[in-house]
C-alpha cells in the first residue's frame, strides 16, 4: 500500500513543484513505483514532466468533479516507474464547485484509495494556499513534506503552517504525520542560509531532513526541457540532492515499518512551533545583514526551485 505524501507550504516559491517532480523521479529510479498528483491549477508539475498544455486532456478536475474513472486520468510520465495525474486551469473551478458538495474534503482521498495498492509512493503537489484543493490533499495523505526556503521570511510562516497542520489533525485527518521539513534554495555562501538551517535543526530536530536542496542552475533549466533534473544532468548538485532525499525518505519508511511507529512529528517540535519559529526568525534576522548576495547561478537556481 502506497504511502501518500502531500508536498505543501502556504507560502509560494519555496520549491514544492520542483520537489514533487524530482523526488518522484528519484523514488522511481530507486525502484519505488511512484504516482505524482498535480493538485495545483497552475499545472506546473504537469508541464515540468513534459506534458504541454492540452485542453482535450483529461485531468484531476474530471476525476474530482465529473466522476471520471481515475484509471483513465493517469499518464505515463515517460520515466520508468513514474506516473502522473495531470492538472490544468479547470481546477480553479473545482475549488469553488467543491464548496456545496457532501464530504467535500474527502473526494481526493476516495480517488487515491482506489489506486493506492498499485504504488509504493503517491506524491501530491499542493497549491500555495489553504483552499479546498489543499484540504483534499491533506485529508488523503499519510504525511506532509514541507519545503522551507532558507530565507528569513520563510521562517515567519513555519509556525502558522505547523499550527494549521495541528488543527487539521483534530478535524480532518487525525493520522496526518510530518514526513519532514526540507530546506530548499540553500546557498552555503551566505551566512543567512547557514543560520536559518541551524535554527530550524535546533528547534525541530529530527523533523528536518538531513538532505538540503541547493540553489542550482540545472534545477532551473530542467523544467523547460520537460524532464526531471536527474535526466537533464545527473551529475548536477540538484540531481544528487534529490537522489539523496529519495534515499532518506525510503530509509525513514523502512525504519517506520520496522519499529511500528510514525516518524516523530508531534510533541515539542510542532506543539511549540509558534515560539520556536519566532525565535528562529529573530536569530536569522540578526545575521541578515551579514549574508552575501547571490550571483547569476544562484538566481537561476531560485527560479527553478521556486516553481510552484
């Protein structure tokens, strides 16, 4: 039975889509049959996997709102072991049309349940907002992977996001766990990136993945070629980082099965998120003036990692 992971952050531009595409491809390359669900009306995950806009293509909208069988929506993502449920702009309408439907938060969960046995992992790329599409994704998921940009303003949203997840546990999905916090757009030339990473690890401990995703030009270029970065440039730092992240996700899953427990995701880390994230933001702010500016390569990486 697949582990369903929602990739979400209420803040835009933190690398959700980049993570969905490249983690999905890396899991598939590790012989883990993976499905990526593009739940964002922008459809960037769909295009990043090589599918140009096509009004005739059936998408997640037809499955959610028109009861189209999910099996007819799934596309071969042109990577062995990787499938895609595409998105398009019609999903904007779904967010509105869902409002008056019964069990509106659980429609995606019902769809995923019908195909979950086919896969090892299902990754859901969420829109950068807490609307009904995101709620559907979180209701359908076993855990949440949270990309966090290594910048000061990103820290300010950590407490709000984790508080939201705690409320969702009490109402929509009591078993929702935190898969991990992923540091993205990391630039080891800047003091700020190092300080943000250190503060997050200090406050959230094992919830933060050991793998960090660097600013990388190849990550920016790969979507324009319609392929994951590992097929665009396997030797790039971006490709190596996502391959390492996939190994970490698989290893954590094996530990979870072996120990019969979920990854530590509650308690002090999440429960005191407001205080800890505020303190982390204050710490990062004190070194903001010491950070260096990014060069052309860094800006290019930001563009790629920031696709959401």
